[in-house]
């Protein structure tokens, strides 16, 4: 990983130790997982056994108590491996997805929910997006109706990753009708609910890439959730989620940089070895210059990732930097993966060389968790002071 001189000795040790785990899983392992749509259980278990799933969790619940910077360093290294986005996605929610539980959960909830997640004994998933709402969180329709100490949740969620494997779902639902609240985002409540298959139909979405990690549509009909599993106060769910938005953008950005670097390294290796017209194709400026541009773009994006993470760890506002990091990293990574395919030419289209899978998977970082267009709107409004356009 370039830029290592910016890191402390402890941070370099994190990257090196994570590398020793991820490098045990080669191209063959990930190609088989992708082709068979099989969850990478062995990889996830190895990361749990190394204690890495709790890197940013409090020490009081068995975590390492490190910062977002260390988590970003770890996820970049995970993604900068043959596993790429599939590897990162298989453990992504463990790293910061349950941050609302850390901040807003009771001590009893933290002790009950987080240690099994860190040890890899339980898996969680994230239920926010809905088919009719998309990024317009204030228009969510899934309802949670309270009956004594029980809530009954009914509705639909979409793009819920790892639901096929999960034991619980961090789900946001409406506990007050939108018409009865001052703002559309009021009246939403957050739960960490058991994923009871008798009340939730989990339907896999067949998709372009990242076949090893499932994405799903959830049809929820009367899922019972104890009030003890509610995170924070009723009606404050959206505010709870806000505390995890910037960390998620930063981690997705780190993962994008990792995938881009993995693609670039494969393209460079091929360009050195492939001989056409009596010379390696890497000697041609038509090959050299695009790859040099990829390196510069990825390095610039990585510096923004580190800046955003450092601001977050220092308790400083980082919304603009987190969004900028996500945008820059995703765009740079996409261009690097596309260029890797083009550098390999026909072989870039072959599954054997791995870069076609990187191109398919890197698109996730452009789409989720927020579109590049909305990031531009955020920067225009919050940084440049331009009027809201939507």
C-alpha cells in the first residue's frame, strides 16, 4: 500500500496483520465463491478469529477500540486483495454498521448484541432502503406498531446485503404516520431485530456482480420485536442512523481505493509480461499513460479518505470530506478497473484473469450508499452555499 509513510507503526502493523489473513484466500477461492454464489464463510471466520471484526468497537464489548482511520486502513487492505469487494462486503456491517448501537444503545444492549457479532457467532444485516423510497428516507413506509412491550413490523426492504446469512437486522420503521410528524424523517424508529424467517420472506436479487455476498428483498409481515431491542428513543431512528452515515461513506471509499489498487496492480503486472510486436505492451505510452493517471487518481482519493477519517476520529465535522472521499474514490476505482480490463484486452474479458470481476463489483461503490449525483448536490449546497435543487 502506498502512502505508508503517513502511518504510525501501530497502523502499519494493522495493515500487515490484516494482509496475512486476506492473502490466505487466493483467486481460486474467490472465483469459486463468485461462480457458485457461495458466502465466503471461511474468510469471514478467519477475520473473526483474528479479532478484526471488532476493530472499531469498544474494548468493553471485546473490540479493539481503534478509530475509523484504522478501520479504513483495514478495509482498504481487505479490498486490495483477490477478494476485492466481495471480501469487504462480507464483513462490512460488522465494522461500523452497528455504530448506532454503540452510541444510542443501552449498556445491556451493547453487551448483548456486540460481542457475538465481534466473535463471528452472529451476523447482522441492514434494513433501510425500500422499493418505493430509495434515498428519500423520509418516505419510508415500513410500519412498526406497538402492542405493550412488543412492536409488530410489516413492510418491505430492498438491497439488504447478507440477509441470507444474518441472524438479526438493524431495521428502521415508521412508528408515526408521516402526516402526523413535523418532518418526514420524524416518527422513524430503529430496531436491532431477530430475523425471524417465519415472518420475513428473504428473496435473493440476481445481480451483475458480487455474487458471493447476497443482496435481497425482504417481505416483512408481523415481525415481532421486543421493546428491549429498540435502539434509542421511539421516533428518533433517523437521528440514530445519521451517526453512521459519514463512517459508512469513508469505509466504502477505502474499499473502493482497495479495489482500484488491486485492478491497477494486475494491469501493471500484465503490461510488463505481455509481449506484442517484440516488446512488452507496458513500454507503449498508450498503455503507460492511462495507468499512470489511475495511480494518481487513486492516491488523491486515498488522501481524502485519510483526511475524512482523521477528522471523524478527532470529533470534527467531516460531512463534506466523507462525501468527497466516497465520490472521488468510487470514480477513480471505476476508471482503474475499466482500464485494467482494456489493458488485458481480450483476456481482460476472461474470468481467469480476475479483472472482469473487479469491474463488475466496483460499480457498487459508485451506486451505494449514496449516488454520485446526490453527493454533488450535497457539496453544492453545504459547501458552496448554492440553493437546494430538489
